């Protein structure tokens, strides 16, 4: 059954028309108005982390045709809550992919719709941390262990559990889960949104002691391992009792990509449905603006990355990445990302988080499947 907004239109109907306008006269009219010197433009508030792929949009070097952009920097947990729970004042916002999936599938959320712009991607083998004194040497050694996590249903944790199941046959119900009372990375990620703390039935899940964050749980030995998107404090401080399950995670992750073609997606971009319905050209204009900003980041990396980044072998890393993943390694659009999206949809349903297995067509209007990412 299609969910409908207050006007009686389904979200898909609104965005099918709105996004289709990107290849029709609507976007052309916005550009024509700008070329003719029109002073009319649509005020658009964009919220995101100030990362390299967004910097040109944040500082005005890139723009959104037909719009006056106000940029609001924020952390992902707070951006999620702003969209899901009010005040929803932002026209366009970075958003956690899996929290959005759960809000849509389980709660009927329909105030925003995703655009195929993927602002944060990370391989996740690096995100499994272990006590070095517990005899954990292989993924299979996690069976029967206590594993800590600061948010069970976050995008990163859903990817980690799915990869461990797919690649090593380690299933969530073979682990005892301990959810930390606090998150050691909260300063960077913001307050954990409700959709990141959903728990499926049938698992052994407890809450860690009050006053201990995820880093404390691992360093004090309350848990045997920790799954966390960010490096826990104890790892950053060099505790001899803490290490990674995959010490050479770069090699493991490169092999994973070579085998699967998947570069895991963490964050996407969402657009407010009411604004898109009133301005049918806007979704394609937003997509093009984000592609323009990313293109500026690519140029910066190629021309001055070796000078502006402190890593001594930055140039070699960039060359190696392009050789493996292609020049547009941080791709937007559906074509190159369908497998990654469908893999996360499968993980969410199989892990008892989403009530049904979602499809690309559920979350993206049909015409957005053809947005082209040509930086």
C-alpha cells in the first residue's frame, strides 16, 4: 500500500513528477531565469558535515541552479533527529541511510525522500576492535563472545554484521550484544537518533553499566570485542589490550571490493517532499550541485592534495584507489550503487530490523534511477 501525504498524493507520485523535471523544461527554466538576470531564486537550506566533497557547496564555489543556498553544518545524529522528529526546517539534509530505511519501512516516514547522493562511504572491516588477550584471531572466534556497540541499528553496525555473516558465516544470534550507555564518539557524531537504537527480537542484548562508554567497556574487559564506526578512545590512546580484528584492514577491504564491487554506503541526501512538489526542477538541480561540489574536491585532490594533506604518501594512495575503483571512486547515482544499496536492504531485513525488504524503487522516484554522475 502506498503511503500518502496530507494532500492525498503518495510520496512516489510527488517525487516521480518532481525528479522527472530534471530532464524536462523545469530545470531549464531555472537556468534561463538566472541567465536573464532574474533576481528570483529559491531559498534552500542544506545541512551536512563540512567534508571535502561538500566544501565547494558550503563555501559558494559550487551552487544549486535557481537557488540561494544557506549551509548549516551539523553532526549526523542531530541531522537525523532534525528530519525525523522536527523541526524539519532544512530543505536538503545529509542523513543516515539505515535510519532513513527504518523510519520509512517501520514508521511510515514520508516528510523527506532520498536522492542518490552518497556523502559518506566507508569499508567496515576496519571497525571491528578486539581485546588482544581473549584469543580472538579470526572472525569465527567472535562466536559466543560479548561484543559491545554504541548503537545496534546504525548503518555501520548493520553493514558489519552483514559482512561477517556473508563473508565468514558469523551470525548475529551467535553473539552476546552489549549496548553501551554512552558513545565515546558522540562529540563528532551528535546524539544517537532513535532509529539507531532499534533491537530485533530473539537476540541476547543487554545494556552496559551506567557511566561506561564503549571504549570503557572494551578497555576494562566488560566485552571481548567492539563494533564501532569510529575508533574508540582506548584504541586511539594506544592501549596494549586493544587491537583490530583485521590489522591490515586495507588489504582485506581492497580484496572485498575486488570480489564484490561494493563500497559500503553510510549516508545519503534527503529532500523535503513539500518543497520538491512545489519546485519540480529542484531534485535534479540539487543532484547536479552536489556533483559539482564533488568534482571540485576531485580536482583539489589531483592538483594539490599532496600539499594540503599531511599524509606523506597521499599521491600514491590516490593512484592506488583509482587503479582499483576507477576515477569516480566516490560515485553518486543508482547505476553504480544498486548492488551496495540492495545488499544493505537485504541485511536490514535478514537481521530483523526493517519489517520488509526494501527496494531501490521504494526509496527513490523512478526517474532518479537515471541521474548521471559525471564529475
